[in-house]
């Protein structure tokens, strides 16, 4: 098989497609994980602020 610099082989084209699609799949997955982390951190902040409000001492001078 003679190597031609201006033509891609079928397996290099398949690999390029897999990498192309995989990049977007990975980006989507990481975006979803980031959104979940953001939701959990907001819920944690709310829980901690509620606990701080419940533990505060009220001065009735």
C-alpha cells in the first residue's frame, strides 16, 4: 500500500469522527456534572445558613 499525503485512510477517518463526537460528549458530561455540583453547593449553603440562624443567640435587652 502506497502512502499518499493528501488522502486519509478509512480508519484514520473513523478515528477522527470518534474523537470529534467524543469531545462533545465529554464536554456535555462535564457540563452536567458542573451543574449538579452547583446545585449541591447552593443546597449546602442554604442548610448551613439555616443552621446558623437556628443557633444564634437573641439578645433581648
